[in-house]
């Protein structure tokens, strides 16, 4: 039994950046041997074990063979006769296909260290084309390391473009696509993810509304960059990405990407309310209508995220407008319904009285 540190931990250590997760490959072992040493098996599709003390993942060396379309179309073979090089060969990029032996020596059969030094994201082998999710992963690594001058190798870009032409991207499971998109939104330079996808042609399948419209793509990237610079939440970044879409298009695209409800809701509000705020001056009546539309009374936290996102849009309101709306909402939410009930208002009349008081509070706040 031989144990090797593999993948991202080796890559990041060579790059001199903090190592977050450590993954291990075990060569020459069986599941029974791992269990006998106290490891706990957690992998359903292939043998992956948790270390009894560190809880880090140890996977038995394995190979994969394409059997169908998409992410799940693979047959996995794991046995003591699978070599380390065979295991590394199934990986996506050369910089992720290095291992470190227990004595600290580097195992690098595919030139990963050279590609680190030349700042290239290059596929390990033609087996890369068997998994379309690798197009998104490569784009995500491009976004993560763009600030270090990493670029997708020409031959890898050509291969990804051919995969798109062959229809592989159309077999991707939406849930897996969303996982990659969500991670990409929080990479160092998230715009690079979408630029790479557009260059491969994959964006035309995954987000055609942006891929085919140069102006919309530019606005989306500008807004996304602003939300990333401010380190805003996932839903803000996603809403900024979709903001150039129409009120009909944005919810459909968010649903197709299997985005969670909080991301869908904020994207919808941003698309609907960005023109509302920018069209004319904000009178008390318009502000009240805005608060009602956004359900700011019951969802003030979401309204705060809405304002954060709107200020990141190229044509969005400035910080001063955002602060004005925040103050107006605080004043309007201070209206005491109980005091109105004590005055005898109830039912429909109570609702109308609350509306009038909120309008008065907003009007005073805007003065």
C-alpha cells in the first residue's frame, strides 16, 4: 500500500498559495484493507474513505472508461493493480495531475510543473473530451488563476470547442452546471469563466441570451465584476449576471440553470426594478410602490441585497440613492400597526391606514 498526496494540494503548494483541502490516492490496496485500518468508506460509485483521525479523503487508485453521454456515463475500475500514473491520467488538467510521495518527491508524468511555470491550463489526455463538465471546470480554473496570468492552452481550447460542436454540453446535468457556476461566481476573476465559455461556444448553449448579444454580455460582465470587488453574496452576483435579460427571460434562465430560490427571486427583482428606479425621480408614491413590489416589509434583508446589487449595475442607482431608500424603508417600517388598531382601524381600513402612514413617513424621509 502506497499513499500519495494528489491534485489541488500539490498544485497550490507549488504555486505558493494556501492549501485548503488535501486529497490522497492509495495504490495497491483493497477496500477490506482500508476498513481494517479504521478508514470509513463513503464513496458509493467508487471506493473513497475517510481517515479515522484527520477525516481527509483517501481514494483507491482507479481508471474510468466512457460508456455514454454526460457526466454519469462512465465505468469505474478500482483494484490493487491500478497504477498511480493510470489514476493521474484520468484527471482533467496537467496542473491537477501531479502527486507527492510520502518522502516528499514529486510524481509528474504529464508535465504539470512545466505548465505551472508557463501558466498554461492544458488537458492531460484525449480522455478529457469524455466528460463535458471539464469544460466548465477548466473555465473555472481560468477564473481562479487569471490574476496569476494563467491561460487555457490553444490545444485545450480547440478540444473544448470540438466537444461543444459534438453536442457533449447538451448532456450536462443542470444541477452540476449550477455547482460550477456558483463556484465560478466566487473565483478571483469570475468574468474569465464566462469569457472562456463564450470562446468555447458552451455559453451559447448554457446562457444563449448573453452569448449572442455583445452589449448584454458586456453589461453582465461589468456588473459581475463590481459585485465581486465588493465581495457580495452569491445571489447578488447571479442577479448581476442576469440583469441585462428581460423580465421574461431572467426567470426562465435561472430555472434552467437550477439556481436556488433565493438566487431566482433576487434576479427577478433586479430585472424588474432596475428600470423602475432609473426611469424617473423617486417620489414618495413611487418609493412606496417599489417597497410593496419588493415585499420589503416582510423581506428587508432581501431588499438590502437588492440595493447592493442595483448599485453595481452600469446604469444602476448610485450609493446616495441606495442610502436614501434604506432610510426611507427604515422610517416606513417604523409605522406602528398596533397604534392604528387602537384607534379603531381594522380589516381593509387598517391596511389603507398603514399605507397612508407609510407614505407619509417616506415623504418626510425624502425631504
